[in-house]
């Protein structure tokens, strides 16, 4: 998946409908664009907060507003395991 080829052309449509298409989320998850800082055993990319920051920065650089953010604190994914 390349941001320029797959995500940028969809931005206008997504803004009009207020959300990205479900298949975009699946494609993003398949290449570890979602939860890149969560360990593999919990379905994430296995990286660190630095990986998350790079994903967000590169999406912003490409002009993609995909609906993900760095609005979570360090290790906050661990609190989700208790639910």
C-alpha cells in the first residue's frame, strides 16, 4: 500500500462522507500502519512509539488525514488488555 497511490486520491470522498472506507482500514492494518507500536502478539506492528510517530508524520506529509493519531499515552495499549 502506498499513501500516494491509494490514500491521497480518496481524501475528498472521505471528507465528504466523514470517514474512510472500511477496506482502507483493512489495507492499512495489513501493512502495519495501524498500531505500529503494539506488540505482534496483540495484533500490532511490534514497533515503538517512534514507529507510530513516523507513520503519522508520513501520512501528514502526504496530505492524508486517515483518522489515526498519536493521542494515546505511552504503553496505553496495555490498559486495553484489562478490558
